[in-house]
C-alpha cells in the first residue's frame, strides 16, 4: 500500500521517465566535468542551456510519435 502511494506521488512529479533520466544524466555529466576541472563554468552554463531544451524537444518528439493518430479514411466532415 505504501509502495503504491509512493509510486503515485512520484508520478505527480515525474510523468516522463526518459525526460527525467535525460536531465539527470546531463546535469551529472556536466557537474562531474566541472568537479574534475575539465570544464570552465561558462561552458558548463552554455551546455546546460543547450542540453535542457534539447532533452525536452526529444521527449516531445518521442511523445508525438507514440501518440495515437486519427484515421485518415474519415476525411473532413460532410456539409449539412
């Protein structure tokens, strides 16, 4: 019962698991490069600025491909 409640509560915040995973991976990769000293902070900001909208766009495109489409055979409605 508690597991079901936790799953529903998590579902309120994370609707698309791949979007959330993409964001976490991008942030973790950029943060680790900063901590290693391999990436200047201005470039990290630029990468975050570019990667977040790209991740969102990929998620929207994937959702649009998976969305059910209406039948093309129906055509426009007949005039009255």
